[in-house]
């Protein structure tokens, strides 16, 4: 938790309380279902919570922003971002029901009212969002195909509507067809070794009505 406060010192008491609760909620569930690996559960704040919040170093979402977290898994990056941006709405989607049971329980345990959880393939979601966020669930061309037509027309943030993707390693090949994509190094925001190769990709996408 100290790690979160190190980079986000202006959290409210309510936000601090919710971030503190994350560990016990995930540890409890991890005994029943292996949501995250054993090593990762011991470093939950470094490898999952702070990683998710890397997006908040790139953009501070305006109130009313709609976001979809595709392939949310155990609820990352959606849940940490939903704690940080209580006036934004988050739709967490995954095709694996087992993981979403955990996500729903964590959302309920934290009392998050700005999160909706859906068991579905993303292609079957028919809503539109300002941003689609994810943690490396597929190569960018596949991800763009999955999320086609799901970006809202109205711009409400300083960053153009589109995909915000947490990814690691060399991205040159999979981004070669996306000239408008911008890569940000998480090591510019976080000094821990874990973030040396971690990146955020922002790909603005035009509204298709």
C-alpha cells in the first residue's frame, strides 16, 4: 500500500481504505481459485495494482468518462482505475466466468457502484466507450478487430478516444500498421525494476457510426 501512496499521495481516505482492502479480498479468493500466481499475490500492489494505475499517469479521466476493460481477468486494470476515478463508469468484460465470479465479489466487497461486470466475448458487446483498456490479452491487430465500432464519438478527455493498452517487450512488429499509436514507458513514471520493460500504448480510434 505504501507503494500506491508513493505515486498517488492525494488519495482520499475512502480510496485508501478500498486499496487496502484489495489484498485481503484477493488473498481470500486466491485460496479457492488461482486468480493470480502465488508470486504475484505476494506482490499484488507492485505487479497488478500499480501496473493498472500506470494508465492514470498517462491520463486523468474526466468525470463521466465511459471505459471498457476487455479480458479483465482478475479485475485489472479496471478495479484499481474504478477506485481512483469514482465518477467514471467501468464495464469489465471477460469470457471466463470463473474469474468474473472473483471480480464481482471484489467489486461488491469494495462497494464500487461505478463498475459493471459482464461474462461475454467483447465482440458481443454493443455499447460505445471513450476508452477501451486492457492488459495484453492479444496482439494489437486482433484487439483492434475485437473492439471495432465500440469507440464513442464525443471527446471529453485531453487524450483522444481509443485503446489504452498495457504491454511489455518489443512492440515494433505488432504496431507497424498503426502509425497513430504512441508508446509510453512506465519506467518514466515508476522507478521499480519491474517496470523497466513495461509500456502503455495509446491508439486513437475514429468513431464509426
